[in-house]
């Protein structure tokens, strides 16, 4: 299985990007579900290379459970993101929350985790020492996730009608400030919780990491950038998406170019 993992990672990433392209022509529930599932699977396969199986499992559990709980409390009681109700557009649910939503929380937070590390450390995983850097890196990653949401959130509400907001007179294309604070807060909690686990259980990659494995989260965010710039509505959001996602992606790409794939990967516990 380990021998075939690079091929599996590449195939899952290609499937995600292909479905993302198809979504531009037909916004169906099936394509939305498939793109979310492929994003989750490709991210998990990449994480196994960079973090190891156990660390990946911890990240997945933290992101999925925290993401589902936050969305359940949000849709039921208006916590974190404001009052909203999911429609049938995103498919089957657990409680009030479509199954794909917690899976997306993992894909987005894992990608932001890697991008933040590349920006600061010029390496895809932790090189930090001390609580201060841990907080800074978690905050940076949370802001990257929220940057993705700047164009995605209005698009999901206005174009896809994936959920219905009770308040539709917010300052950001009808979206309220509370929603973005919620995105940043939940993302920060997920990534910080994962980083804290590394103090007792260090990263143990299953296979030597190479640039192609790091490219998976960059390609996922890059594919989202292209999709948002080309297709989101209203059109003003396309400019926002270009700069909001383009700046961290370019900085991360520079960090990746300077990273030596042969450098041993360490964690905050070392």
C-alpha cells in the first residue's frame, strides 16, 4: 500500500480538479459531493506522506469532529456563524449538517496548515519552538482558511443556495461579520488543537516526503482560486479571490521552492 500511495495521491488530486472543472458547467449535488470527497481523500493521502498515519488520523478526527460540532451548534442555535439552515443541495446529513461539510473542514485546515508552514518556515510541517510560534502559525492558517471563504461563502449562499441565512443584509455581499469570525475561530481551534498533539506524539512520516506530496494542498487551494476567479458570483468576488488566495499561495510556492525535500522533518516535540 505504501508503495502505491504517491500514485493514489496524484489520482485523487486529479479527480478533485476534474470534478471542480465540471462543477463550472453543472452545479449538481452529486458534483458538489464528489469534489468534497476527493478533496478530503487527496488531503488525507498527502498528510500521510508529510505527517504519518497516526498524526493524520488525529488531524482528521479533530477537524471532522470540531467542524461538525461547530456547524451543528451553528445551524441549530446560531452559534459561531449566525442563524442559518442547510438545504438539500449538499446531500445527506448527520444531524443538521451535510456529511461533506466536516470533511471540507479537514481538507481546508490541512491545506492551510501546510501553506502557513511553507510561508514561515519554508517547510511543509512544523519547525516551531514554543507556544508563541504555535499560536502565530495557527492564526496564520486560520486566516488562510477564511481567505478561501471570502468568495466561497457568498457563492454557496447566493448561487448554490446550499444554506439559507436568516440575516441577509450583512456588509459583505449580504454575509455578516459573525460568519467570518466563526470561520477564523473554528479553523484556529482545529489547527491549534492538532499542533498541541504534536508535543506528545511527534510527526512520523510513513514515507520520505517529496515536493509532489506538498503540491497536493497547494493544488487544492490553487484549483479553488481558479474556480473562484472564473465562476463565482457576484463578479466583484473574483477580484477578491485572486488576491485573497493568490498572495498566500505565491508566498507558499516560494517557500516550497526553497525547501529541501531531503531535510528531515521534525516536530515541535523534538
